[in-house]
């Protein structure tokens, strides 16, 4: 089963372009069968880093948010980035869709470790990421939850997936 996640309207990654004109407007999905977050992004000229390539900072932001959702599913609470390490393996070409995936690996105390990757449409590895996230308190998670924009059927991580 595939379920989409809600968005935070002002977010530069998943935000609404009517609220944040520079937003990438990403939609993330939870793939229950694969137990991972999945997103697809088509970089355009406005995302150029160098010589027809996606800017590494944009790719890092995409991986960061992908992993944040994976940790949120794991913890049933929203999480914030404590550490993110990205290894670039190959250029992401403008005009070619990339697929990002992320999954939580382990958790201890308030922390969650996650890994992710970005691949070309041909399956070539573009980048890998490892991260540690800190779980927000229930109170903070509820405040963030109230600011999210949910579409019908979106996955509500605070309700354990309902």
C-alpha cells in the first residue's frame, strides 16, 4: 500500500508554491511493502548547480526531508535533523527524474538513525545519505501537526498510520 504524506505549506521542500514561490513542491509517499519513504523529483534549469547538474544543496535538502519522514513513521512523532551526511556518487542531470528513498534503521532514547539514497531513472546511484534525527516532544509534534496540510488519504504519523 502506498500513502502520501501531508505538506507544510511554507516548507522549501514540500511547500505550496502559492505560499512559498521557491518551494520544490515535493510529495512524499510511504511504501508499506518496501517499508520506506519514496519521492520523485524532476530538476529543472532553476535547480542548476553546475554544467547541467542538480545543485548538491538541493539534493541534500531532498534527502534530509525524505529521511525526516522515515524517522517520523518509525517514532510516530515528528523529528528534527541532528546530523546529515551526504555522499555524492554521480551527477543528477537536469531534466531527468530522480527517485529518493529513505528508511529508519534504529532508534535509541529520543534519537533515530536513518539512511537514504537518490537514483536516476535508470537506477544509477547518485547519492547516499545517513542521518541522526531527534524526536520532537508530543507537544511540539502536535503543534507541527496542526500546521500541516492534509489531503484525503494522507498518512498521519501521529495516529500510527491511520
